[in-house]
C-alpha cells in the first residue's frame, strides 16, 4: 500500500436494518462512532512521521539592496508580487505593509527564500554607484589637489601654512597647538591648492588618520634641528595606509643647528628615499619663518598633483566628507566639509547619517558667503538638523522621499542602540559593581567645542585606565555645558569636563546646587594631567598614624547627663580637640574613640599642651579610672600614585 493512502478499515458487518426502512439516525451515529474509534487506534499504532520543513530553493541570482529597503522595493528587485513577501513575513509572525522598512538581515532572509542572494550597500554607496554609472568621460574635469600637512608636534606645521596663507593661525591656538582640523585654499600660478591642517599632538592620532583619508598629497613636515620623531613615523604610516604620495618639507633650516642632510638620512632609514639621492620622494628644505623655498614647495605640490591626474565631475550631485562639526550659539549646527565630487549648492537637499535637511548657506575658509562649491573645495555648511559625526558622508540627494525614509530608519536604529546601551547600565548595578570589586571607576561627562576634539579626547582619557582605576566617558557632546549635562553627572556621580566651552548661567547654578565638579580646559595635556590627579584621588586611601600627645588620668568626675570626665595632666606632646584617642590601662588598649569634650577649667579648648591640666570626655565611653593613660593621635592620608 502507498504510504499516503488511507488505511483499509475492517469489515464491521452490515448494520442490521428493517427491510424497506432506512437506518435510523442513532444507528448511523453508532456506525460512525465505531469507525472513528478504529481510526484513532490505527493512528496511535501507526509510526509518526514529522513533516520536514521545505529546503530553501537554490540561489540562482544576485540582487543589490540598500539599507532601509521597503517591501515594495524588495518585491521589485525579486520580481515577485509584494503579497508573496508579506505572506513570508506573516509566516515569521511579522505584520508589515507594502511601505514597511525591512532590516537588512530580514531582507536577506526573505530574498534567500525566493532563491536570491543579496549584496548590501549603504544609501550613500548606492547613490555613488548610480552617479558613476551616469558619468561620462567628457564630464570629468581636473580638480584641485587636497594636501594634508602632517608631522610631529612643534615642528612648524601650522607656522608653515601660516606663511603660505600670510595669516596668523598659530597665534590664535591655545598653547600654540592646533586643536582641530582646519581646511584652507591657496592660489598658486592660477591653480588652487587645498590644505588640510591636522593636529600634531599625539592625542589626535585618529584625526590625522582621518585627514589622510580625504587627501591626495601628504606634506610631511620635519624640523631640520630636531629630526625624525615618533609622531613623524606615525604620520608616515598614515600616509602609506592611505596610499598617497608624500612630499617632505624640511622646516627650520634658518636655525644655526639645522642639519637637513641628517634628516634625509633618518627618512631614508624609514623608507623615504630623497630624489637627489636616487629615490622617488620630493624633499624641499624650507623656512616658515623667513619664507625660504615656499614657492618651490607649492610648485612641487602642483607637479605631484599633475602626475596623479586628479579629476572630478562637477555636474553630478555633491558628495562631501565632514571634516569638523560644532554647535554655534547663533548659527546652530555648523559643519566644515570638503567636496569630494560634484558641486554643492545652496538649497540642495542632503542626507548625512541619521539627519535629512537642506543646505541653507555656505561660507568659504575666509568666512565669505558662497552659492556653490566645486570638487575639492572646503566650505562651512549651515542648515544641518543636528551636529554630524566627524568623518560622516554628506550626500546630496534628488529622491527626497527616499532620503527622508532612510534618515528616519537610521534615527530609529540609533535610538534602539542608545536604549540598549542605557538599559545595560543602572545606578544600582554600578554601585553593586563598586561594592563587589576593587576596581574604582571615574565617570566623566565631556563637552567640547567641536566633534572631532570631543571624540579624540574621550579616547585619550579612556586610555588612562589601569588595573586600579577605570575611567569611562559616559557622554561626549558638542557645545556649551547645559543643565542636562549637570543632571546626568549628578545622577551618575560623574565630573563634567569642558574643553574650549563654558557652562551657561543655569548650568552653573544647578552645578552648585547638586555639588557637581566642573573642570574647564583649553589645552589637552593640562586636561590629562588633571584627570590623572583625579584618578589618583579615586583610589582607596592609605592612612598612617601620627602620635600627638599623652595625658595621665588623675581623677574621674561623674556628671549627670554628661558622663565620665577624666581630669588629666598632659605629660607629653599635646591633646588636640579633633584627635582620636586610645585609653590605655596597664599598657593595654581598653578603648579607641574620639574626644567628645576638651576643657581647661570651664572653657572649651581646641588644644591642651604639655604640663597643663584639662578635662577630657571620651565619646560614648564612661569606664575611665584614675591611673589610665589617654594617648592622642591623628590619621593622615598618604599620597597614592596611580600611574607608575
């Protein structure tokens, strides 16, 4: 018998009926009952066979999906009806409409069920891909080179750029150190060169790396009297990772102890062979102070750019990179962007991370309003909905409805991530961790003037953590210190650190009310030194005992509602009012406590010195006898070094 066939039922015999009459309803019901009983027994005896789930069909094609793909878009790419996709989602107990946004993992599962593999792209990558397909060779035009200045701290990077631009950028920097990225354009022989000045302090490693990612040429500044330093080597690694050519500017050749040949030898040891020694690296000795050979340096930059044949399409929608972002009190969120391709115009709609908006105004590096910015030009953009992350891509969009949908999708995802993070850390769990373990935590709320600075300072501070003290930045933000920052610090028992920002009036009043510590800085190494000191104070204190004096009990006075007062003579040292005391009886410690009262005759005394009589009351202790010795001591806190 075929396994799917119905089983043969045994002959239960004909139902007896009266000739000429139909079976009654009761007899028919009894017949059905006997048959049903037999079928149930047969099912119990039959071996059970579970139905295996259908295997997914083999993958026969590949589709490309972007983040936040809708059910309708997925159905069009799969070339199936949207109702079939909705049915698949219902099988997974997911109720969705035709315009519902799907998660990338879920979209991949649905596509797999229809025999299609997926290639996932971000919305910006998809837009770039579409724009590249529409580009023709005739639309490409030469664009200015983007030059990044790198090198060790105090080797003259900003001063070199200052000499080129004939401005005084270095004089405005706190401590003479560049604190964040600046982008500037310079004209030479009718051609434009765009300079990106990256900080030289070791704390800004990531910002230098970010500068190398958007650059075409790296100017490595090395001091002729100092030579190759650790951050010089770091800059070389960044440039090689970005696969961009390096032009070396040997600065400070006007100094008496300058030795350019020694610098060339050191760079050769690092793999940079000068052209005049048979290598391929251009090295120009310059002086930012006197302006010597600066024109030669600019000519070498233009020559290197011509060899690269840098081109872009000014007709396509603009694609920009956020170099810096800050919150201006009058202008709102302001971003410094560099146009990588296309032309950015006022009025363009854009998507940048989770925000969608419109460019309201643009300013060049001199603060002059401009209507449009072509490839490689740096501009300040107004009209952002929120402060973007440094390094984000700002993409001009034509399909505003789709861009708005993607922005909402990213915003919901970011909110989910933030809620997941906040649900993991509670005050109860935090204090439980402190009680259970020996590791102490120093929590910091960090606010800075620009986003890149806040990012790298947070990373620098967290690197200060060690096995004794763990430092955690619970919030990084851009702009002035506000009441919400103070409330967060108060609830989390954190300190507030402001870098180049100040608290507003309400925040100051709330900080005084909530007893929140605010630390304001403008130079990063001073900030790190102070945080180290704060971390040292967070360690478990170590005390040492310091002997102050000894007094002999000559008599004991019992006073109603006061207790026992020891009439004493100070025989050594002094007895301070705020000291702790030990009661010795036959050189054995009977009690250790605090002084409740110290009097000379009827007057309170702050301290009683040697050979003077006094009355001493010991807090919550009355078993004092003549002949006892009261020994006074204090506990002094010793300095503990957290950083060895």
